[in-house]
C-alpha cells in the first residue's frame, strides 16, 4: 500500500531468519456500520463529537418516540454534520464509506475497534497486520449480525497481539471466522463460479485460485433483487428472471457479477380464438418475447417461432428480444368444434434458461352466422 511508511523502532535491524514483526495495521469493514477506533490515550477515529459534549456511546439511547423528547446536543450535532469525521490517533488515516470503511493504523498501540449498526444487516470485518516487507496475517469475522444501533467491539494490542481476538456483540463473544496466513492474506483474486441446470435443478460450483484464501461462500439469485447463500442444488423457479451466482473468498475478494444465465420468457402461454363457421375474419393476437433480466447483464436473445398447425400462423418467425409475435388463424373449411395447436418459441443463444417456451392455442368454432370475436 503506497501510503504506508516504515515505523519500526530505530536501531533494530531485521536479521536473516527473523519472523517479520508487524509495524502497521489495516481494518476493513464491509457492511452498513459506523466504525470508531480509540487508543489507550483516548485519541479516537470516528464521527465528529463537539469538544465537551458527551460521547454517543456514554449516553442513554434517546427515546425518540416519546412526545417532547429531544436528542442530546452531541447526537444533534452528528445529525447536522453527518459527513464530518475526526481523526486524532497519530499516524492513522480513515476512509469512511456507505458500505465499505477502512482504517489504517501506522503506529503500535492498544486499540479498541468499535462498530455500530446503521441498519439491520451483517458486517464482514478484516484486521490485517503488515511488516515493512510484507502483508502478514488477517483476522476475519464474517457476517456479524449487527442490528440497527447495536454495538460490537474487539481490542487489539499490537505490543502483545492476541492469537485470536474475541469480538463482543451485546452479551455474545464471537471468535474469528478464520485467521489467514500471510499468503492467504495477500490473495487479491476472487473465486470463479459456474452454474449448471440439471433436471430442473440449479447447481453452483466455485473454485479459488491456487494458493488463494479459499472459497468462503457462494450466493445466488433468480430475481436480481434477493440473494441467498447457496448450500445445495435447488429447484429452478418457473418465474425466474435471471440465474446468477457469485462467490467470495475468505479474504473478502468478491466475484461480480460471477456466472450469469439469461432467461427466455413469453407474456402468455395460452391463447384462445373463437370464430363462427364460414367467417374468416378473426382478430389476431400478440405475444411478447422477452429477456426479463432486471439488472441487466445478459443483453438481447435471439429467438425463433414455429408451428405445425395448418390453421395457425405466426409472424415474424425470428427476431431479437424484446420482440412481438402476431398469431392469426384461418378456419378455411373447418367445421364447428375445438381445435388445438401450439407455437414453439426457442432461443439458439447459448446458455439460456427455459430456452424453449410453448404457447398452447385453442380455436373454438361455433355454428351459424354472427359477429366474430376473439378472447
């Protein structure tokens, strides 16, 4: 990292075979949480609090729902100045973000790392040690469920580094999900995910790069909005709009967008025409052919449309999504009765889910003369 400087003690020279000694540290947090760090001298990093005001964590939570109840001045100041931060820890830099926050600590000390939830979500926490020559180990807390206004923290003493610091969340004590070796900590390559569809089941598989930190979890979505952890093959829903899977490794390298399969969709799968024998004027009906990808990532799909019913016609017979096909019927000499046919809409584009769709068509011919209609 180009902003790091060597803060090793003067006069101490590394000898061949020495175990590297950490002299800088990086905290990374992914999630909707505010991050604050305090050292043993009371210096801090975090949201600005006016001098002389009480710190937010030292006051009782405001009961905002009570009539006439007002937030303390410190809380009001933080609301009025939501983007004002203070950094008083020597040698430290702070990069707050909406979903990713990082703090660089350039001097040894005893640091209390605090986290406060902004919304009900999970947070990934990484604490990495560095020497002047290399990245060392990374302590990883994965998917910590910090609710809105809930607090968690851990303490790290660089003079006596804990083998595995414990994160406290309310009354719970949470051990690290993993402690990554120097080579695993140095991994910057995300995993690679693949998707296959077998017998209506969606199957995800993921591999990490050789020598990497290792795949931690894979996620999938079939609607482009909600993502879930993949644990085993699962049925592919009929209303799928996209099939997408991505993975994250134990060092936080996140693959995106990962593997993505488009879906072929039609607006109707059943059409009914009604007619009166001897009258050939029957209103046509239309069906949309779509790629419903809501993100969108998969682009247009080629499609073909055909039928074997002699009384049924479809135009055009090929196109690109989004497209519109027109269905028409010619009863000719057909007598009264119900006739059934189908139109096959398919996509030759590779790796399309539900690449063949069927429109079933009923033609109901009644006796006598009268106004023709279609449903």
